[in-house]
């Protein structure tokens, strides 16, 4: 089948499919023949028929034949879909996208080539052994799918190289960013250390000032306490002296009071004794 450009493997696949289609076609034709034969055996039993009877028989035959032909066309279309499904599934495994040209299905020239193949090549290859009912993919040849697969592999390798170069660039950028981060962390630690030393010195200075202030306050407090103690002692001495003076004054007042009382009684006594004499 050189006109279609098929290799031997694909040519055998086409032969198998055409053999399958021919068997289905012959089976359906036998069914249609049986419809006519059944009509002959069941209805054509009389010598003469009226127009209505003939029309009725033809209408019934038309319905049966139409149903058989319609069923065959539907099955053929569905079978072709299943065939395309197998081809597309195998192509997708190799990341291929097949395309179809519906206009070629009605090409008279291509249809005549298929008919010629069925009459010649198909008959000459009718003795070729059929493959198993579940055929497997044959090894790819050096052209066609193999070439596309090699191109796909080359494209993937090129993308892989680009991704690897991109990864190396990102790794280099990441390492640079990491180095900058480490440098910034070291600078921050140094700055924090300097600030810590300065703060420590400031705190030590402030603590020293506070200690001096506390010491001065303690000295003032001791002085104040000493002065307060002296003043308290002096006040106590003064209080004792005042108390002694008070007692002395009280004693003097008591003595004076006694003297006054004695003088008063003495005067009274004198008056008692002197008044009678004066009266006489």
C-alpha cells in the first residue's frame, strides 16, 4: 500500500480492520438477504396480488431493511470512534497530538485507492497471520513517531537545562543573600555589643553617682542624727535642770506658804492677846 505511505506494520493493521469491517458488512448483507427470503417464504404464496397487498409487503420490507441498514451505519460509526480512541490513547502516551481532516473522508480519489487496495493488496495479503486479539505497540522505527519523540526529548532536555541554569542562578542569589544576611547580623551584633558596652559604662557611672549620693546622704543623716542626739541630750539635761528648779521653787513656795501661815497665825495670836489689853 505504497500510495498511502504506510509501513508494513501499519499496513497489516489496516488489513485487519478492513477484514473486520468486511465480516461485519457480509453479516449485515446476509441479514438483509434473509429479510427478503422471509418475505418470499411468508407472503409470496399466492399467484396474484393486489396493488395494496404488494404495497403493504414492500412497506414492511422497507421498515426491516431500513432498520438493518441504520443499525449497521450506527455500529460502523461507533466502531470507528473506538478505533480512533485506541489511536489517540497510544499517541497521548508519547505526548503526541493527532489531527484529522474530515474532508478527506469524502475524497473520491482516496476512496478509489482504498477500493483498489481492497481488491488487490488486501486479497494478496489475505494469508498473512493475524496478530493477537490485544495487539501491543510495535517498536518505533527511526522516522515518524520516533522523530517526534526525539524532538520532544530534545525539547524536554533543553527545558531541563534552562531550569538547571535557572536553579544555579537562584542558588547563587540565595547564597549571596545568605552572606549579606550573615554580614548584617554580624554588624548588628557588633552594634549591639558597642551599645551594650556604652550602656554598661553609663549604668556604671550612674551607679557610682548614686552610690556617692547615698554615701553623702548617709553622712548627712549621721550628722543630723548626731546633732539630734546632742540636742536631745541637751534638752534632757535642760529638762532635768528645769525639773530640779521647779522642785526647788515648789519647795520655796511651800516654805513661804508655811511662813505666811505661821505669820498669819502669829498675828492672830497677837491680836487675841493684845485686843483685851487695849480694851481695858
